[in-house]
């Protein structure tokens, strides 16, 4: 079979897909008509999720399961969009529609509101939903402009929709107080533009760019000063007042570090009290200086996602809040790690660092602790895995111009003999033509001192078919040698294990007699992985769960 025949088969399948898609959309309209008659909501998230799982389960090839699920998810989104359009033609409102992202996008595209950044020069990088919320709430607050833009019915429908978006934008981040002010502040601290990126971690840069920033802040000043009282009375929405004195319960932010969340809320209060744009810019500049801007300013740890031909650096929303003092023992190892990291964040010479040793001894926890303890000093951690090494150069190119210190973190790094990715990593760490940026270090953890699996055949022998055996050994050692600091985390001895158990029990208010505690801990380790800090923590968790 030649290429033309194969292409002909693909064209035939594509034609069949198009015909089936059109039939499905026709049925979707009939489904919409039925839902109009019985008053049934269009979006049923539970059913949609189950449908995707069923589709994936019926896909025979494992490599096609996820793509097939994504294809059907997109088809269902298009189907729902057609149904919402059908409802709109019939003048019917779906009370549950606002929970559907497809409906929100449809409203944003239609005549239910408008989005514009025309008045801004630098701070134009809000999402479509954020711009939609900001611009339409500003319009509704102006009676004359609101009447020119919308009918009274549209105004009344739109205000409740905007309220739902504002609550959604705020609740995920744990905002409290005046949610409108907190939202505007979020736009300012998230926008990576020429002014904010020049100011991050440095302070006021001045110059012409500052004048442009002041222009934009004058717009934000007007938005901060909006009095919504008239709109509340006109549109009969007294419930809107609750969003200006919003109180949260015990829930925490799902997006931000709590400390950063609180600082944003504090900053929103400061900005609301500023007398002019110059004073607002001063407050904002201080925030940039201490926290930075955008995702790197507001998050401490990141992971890599490959998208088409580039790497996307995305925040890790939840990172375990562990500190180095929480790790019992290993004082010498922790001190070496602290000294190297201190030098790095201070702008001094520092080395790539390899933490190696037995499993469960706190290597990965030490890296998490570093991320937590050095966040305020401008340190950020980017986690990357072996299969993502091809993205390393792209990642480094994205972070080398930023005024933060970045640790690229590789957990449980090791290679088998047949794996050759380590050669690529060697060139990235040290050895390629391009110099590694001063603001980037690589920290790795491994159970192997030399990272690459070694065997007895690597030992010198009289009968050896490799004429340059020493060169082969040096090739394997060269990756580990590129880590200037190596720190050993060995399994604790029995007395050290006992001490770890005692300390952890005390921290967790476990009041067992010491003899019984140690006896049970030793029984536990014999059946659960041997002597290690991890085993001790698992034993404590077991006691807490009883």
C-alpha cells in the first residue's frame, strides 16, 4: 500500500466523521428542544465526566484513551454551546448555566457584555473572564453608560452573573474584605509587563516607563473609587453589599500561599486608601520589591508541562509546609545544604547540589523545606522529571531573565545502563556552549552516589573486551562530578531511629510511655521498610490514626 492509498483512507474516514458530527449536532438541537419543554438544565457535570470515562474505557489502545477522552470532551462542549444558543432563541433561561464554563465563554462572546483594554497601556494582560468582569461592572456602575449599553433586563441578569464570577475569582484565592478591591489588586500583582518585571525584587526603576505605569494606575484609581450604592438600588441587588465586606471561614486559598494571599488583601486596603495614582504606584512598587510579580512572584514551586513545541511552567498549588528544623537529625547534611543555598540567594558563587543516600532519609523533604524557607528571599523551585529533559533549555530560557533565584529540582534521579539521557543532562548542567545563567542551580536527589547504574564489569579486569575501560567508567562518573556539592543522607542507627520517634511523638502530642513507644516503633520498622525517618513518620501517623 502506497502513501496515496493511505491518504485516501484517511480522507474517507474524515468524511464519515464530518457526517457523524453533523448528525450529532442535529440531535443536540432536539435534546435542547426537549429540555426547554421540561425545564431541565443543560449542564450535568457528573454525567459529562462519566461519559468521558466510559468513552476512554471502550478505547482499545491505551495510548489513544486520553486523546479520545479530550476529543469527546470538546464535542460535548460544542454540543452544549449549540443547546444554549437554542435556549436563547426561545427566550429561555437555564438557572444552572452559570456553573458551565462553556456558557460563560458564550456570554462573553455575545451581547451580554463587552470587554476592552483600550484605556490601558501596560496592564493589559488579564484573562478574558477577568477583563469581562472588570469592564462590565464598571459599565453597570455608571447609570448613563449602562442604559446606553444594555436594556434593563440585561442589566439585571448581568449583575448576578458578574457577582458569580467575582465570587469564583475570589473564593479560589481565599480573598476576604472588599472583593472588588482584592480583584483589582490581583490584576495589578499578576500582570507581567515592562514596568512590573523591571521592578520585581528591585524596587522603583523610574524613567519613562514609570509615566506609562502612572497612566494605567490612574484608571485603576477610578475603578477603586467607584461607589456602587446607586447601582445597588437601581438594580435591586442589596446582596452585592456582602461582597464588599466578605468574610471567609476556615478554608484556605487553593491558589496562593496563605501569607501571600493575606498580603494581597492588605495591599488592596492600602490601594483603596491612596489619594492618587502616584501613591498607589508607590505601594505597588513595594509589593513588587518584596514579592515580585506574576506566577513567579506569587508561587514558590512549579512543575513542567509540555505543550506543542514548548514547555509551560505552571505553579504547584499545594506544597507540604515542612521546615528544615522539622527533619530530626542530619545536622551536618542540613548545614551543607543551608550554606550552599544561602550563598546562592545572596548572589555569591554556589554549586549544583546532589543529595544521595538511603530511601526515606529526608532528601526530598529537605528540598521542600528549602522552597518554604527561602521563598521570601526570592528563591523558586522548578520540578522536572527525566522524560522532560528535552525541555530543559526551553525552561532555562524562560527564567534566565527574571530577577529570582531558581533551583531546578530533579527527584530520585538515576539512570540504567541503557538510558543515555544523562549525556544530554551533562551538557545542560555544564559543558554546552551556552553559559548556565547565574540565577539557576540544579539540585537533585538520588539513592545512587554516581547516578548511573554500575556493575562488576566496570571494575578493571585482565580479560576485558573494552580497550578503554577507564574511559567508560569516567563517562559514567562525569554526570555526578558536575554536582559541586554532594550531601550524604544515610539510614539512621537504632538509637538515632529511637530519637526520631521520640521527637515526632512529642511534636504530635502522643502520650505513650517511652518504653512502650520505642518497643512498638521497633516492631513497626521490622515490618515496614527498616530504619529510616520515613518509617518513623509512618509509625507516628499510624498511632495518630488509631
